[in-house]
């Protein structure tokens, strides 16, 4: 589904900026901050943000000699763009699955929230496994957050902790499992 937006819009960078500003309508960013959050280089960021300013999707203002950009809620297609952007997942399930498998011995992977267009979930990703590489996890999350245009809520736990919490009917785990979600990896026997 994210490929649809890439064909509809000019570039992946443009989609990242649309997501960033639509997901954070009360925030304003310096060009460098927007580039960092969207993981795009400064030349690409400048080009895409200038294009969004030209069509009046973004507004700019000077403060202390610096230019800050924020969304124009009066933009003629604001509501329509918001619906289109939020209707599509920021990253494909296959991409998430392949990246998570590189983190360690993953036994269970569940996506929810932003990845299935549900605002009813407290988390976006649940990873259960052993020997998860924390630096790879951090890199993975920063890439996913750049694509999503906002912070991703995640939880990681060992297989034993997951089994224990599920067996004890832990409210947090049960709410995740009973709420809207999609399971991408399930290598857990007997749960």
C-alpha cells in the first residue's frame, strides 16, 4: 500500500514530510529538524519543503532569525490529504517483518496502531524473542519513525516474560492481543 502513495506523489521524501506535518499539526520545525526527523538529506529536504510552501501546504515564520515551518490547516486539501496519508500504512508488512528478523531470535511479531490504521491501540509494534540487538532495534525504530512521521510505540519482551504475562492475564498484554492487530511472525508453540 505505501507504493500507491509513491506513485501518487512525486517522491518518498515528500510523503515523509506530509506524514511528519500531518501527524504533528501543532508542531513547527526548522529545516534541519524536519530533515533529521524524516531521515532525508538537507538538499532534498529544502527542495520538498519549498515545494510544500509554494502550494501553501506549509507556512513559514521567522523567529530569532531562523525559519520555522508548520502545517497550514486551512490548506484546500488538508482533510483529503490527511485521509489519504492516514489510510495507507507507512511501511509494508513484509519490510517490517524482514527488518525485525535481523534483530535477533524473534519468536513473535505483532503490528498495530499506525501500521494498521487503528488509533485504538496503545502500541504499534510488539516484538517477542531472545538476544535482540538493541542498537539494530534503535536503528530500525528510527527508520520506521521517519516513515511514519511520528514516534512509534513499541514493546519488546522475552519469550518467558510474554508467556508469563499472558498466562497471568496481564491487562497490557491481553489488551494488545484482543485489540486490533496483525501478527506477522508466530513461532510460539502452545500459546
